[in-house]
């Protein structure tokens, strides 16, 4: 008995295995890219929150005036001529939250000597139904060492 087409069958099976392996590699790369983007957004939010807290520490005299809420939508609220250090700090914070975080929103609350920065941003550009992520950082400003 003579067998024809056996080598062709081996080639088709090996191409199928190669395609499945390549698809797996592409899926892993896509997942890594998503997670990397999510980590970058979380790092950016952390930088924004800690930057504002450092600015508040440097201008602790006006602590109670740093309470602010920032909605989504990029706004460049930086004053052309800064009215005060606090105004510049809040304008920079508003710009960073609304323009650097996708769908970014934020709030600063002051309770006594404690300042709390809460940020949230959309992760829908990473995964369609991902919703949003958030970060809350709190620090004691001024007070006794």
C-alpha cells in the first residue's frame, strides 16, 4: 500500500500548532500592554496626589483653603499671573487631574490638620468594561512633630 499526502498532513498540523502558539504570544503581549498602561495611570495619579500634598505642606498656613473638587474634562485653569501660591497649586492640580488622567476626577478634603486627596480615573481605554480606578492619599499637615 502506498500512502500519499502524509507529509502534507504533517505540514498542516505543524502550521496549526504554530498559529495557536503565535496567537497565545499575541494575547500575552496584549495583556502585558494593558497592565502596563494601568500601572502607568496609577503611577501618574500617585505623583499628582503626592505633589499636591507636598505643595500643601510648603504652604500650610493656607491649609483650609486647599479643599477643591475637580471634574472630568481637560481644563487648563492655570492663571496667567498667579494670584497666590495656593491659586497656582490648585490650578496645577486641576490641570494634572483633568488632563493627565483619562477621565480624571479628584477631590481634596481638609479635616483639621489632615489633608486627603482622592483621585479616580477611567480604565475603559484599557478594557471596555473596566470601569474606573481610584487612589486615596491622606497626610497630616503641620501640627506638632
